[in-house]
C-alpha cells in the first residue's frame, strides 16, 4: 500500500455512499453501502480505512488503523534511511588564481568528488576582469582536464552574470566514504 496514513479517511470520515470492502484476511466482501461497511468493521472490532479513494466505488479495508499507521511510518523511515544524500560543494576561483592555489583548490575538488558530492566550480570576475574572460575559460579548461579522472561534467561551463560556472558529478565507480 503506497499511501500515507495522514491522507487516509477512517470510519465516519468516509463520504462515499457505496464502497468496495475488503475484510481483514484480504477477501472481497463486494460493494456495500457505507452503513453496512461500518457495521462489518465494528463487528470485527476494527476500523474501516479508505485505501483507494479515487477508484469507483472507493476501496475500503477493514483493519486496525493504529497498526496501519505504525507500518506506514516504519516504511517511510526505512525509505528515508536508504536515500543517498548528495551535497553540492562549491569551489571559488578567480581568473588570476596562482598555480599553487589552483593545485590546492583541485585537491578540494578531488576530495569532494571522492566523497560522492557534486562540486560547483565558480570563476569570479571582478571589475574589469570580465574583459579577460578568456583567462577564466582557460582556467576552467585546466580544471576540467585535471578533474576528469574524479568526476564527469554534469553542467558544462557557462556564464551566470559575472561568474563562469560548471558543475561536476562524481563518477559512478566511486563509492562515498
């Protein structure tokens, strides 16, 4: 059941006149009026839960609603636990960045990509530096050349205002540490 417990109508909250009812063992009881379905749920000492409100007629199941909510929260928790969290790390450079500083930044890029994080490389142009955008492009090409062994280009270099931006994604073969 791929539904979230808080989006579900229970017992008297159900508004349809006729419902397709499923008993606790999973057998269909057929299409019943709401009053009879509620009576069947009360006789079994369970709740009438609307599991498929969009079908015609809506499908309801006789079950323990508290247990159902608990199972749904456990499923959601497990799904959240299995999600891989990928962060976007940013490395900022200038078109005039010296060689040693560039190597230092490249080591950061390598570390970020090997950890499994996407990396945004930004070359910032201040003032009249924008007139020498070719220097920024050359710097970006050097970074791309060096970083191709750790990651792949997800977003090719492009200008965003006064910045030259590129996004690298980690290679699939690398597992996050």
